[in-house]
């Protein structure tokens, strides 16, 4: 299994609520589980373009997968885990970073 697949699995496994949302700490923990340590600047580049959930500040990890690995990997993960994802999550609904 490739590192990309392992990271996608690690993110999905942490989604206990099945909302396709994870906290920044949970996203970072997924990387740590694969012995990938991210500093705060690297983590900011991963979650910076995403819109946090206004209720709890969590991030849509499906969008993280798309940003890091592309739309086809995103679709593959959605199908593999049978995720109920809104159309908005499937589209690049990231905010512009300047």
C-alpha cells in the first residue's frame, strides 16, 4: 500500500462522526500515525485554504485529500468509504489565499 493510500485511510478512520470533518489535531494525528511530522507552517499550508466549520472549527478532510492528491483520489476515497458527501465538498470550495 502506498503512502498516499495510507494517509487517506488514516484520515477516514479518524472520522468517527461520519461528517467528513476532522479537527486540525485529528488531521495532524493522521500524519503522525505514518511517522510524518508536520510543523505549524506546514499544517497551516494544508488547512489554510479550507473554510473551517463555523460551529466547531473542523475541516473537511475530503477537501484536504483533493488539495494534496487530486480529484480522482478524492472520488476514490469517497467511493471506498461510501461517504455521504455534499456536492459542495466535491467541488473546490476553498477560499482564496493571498
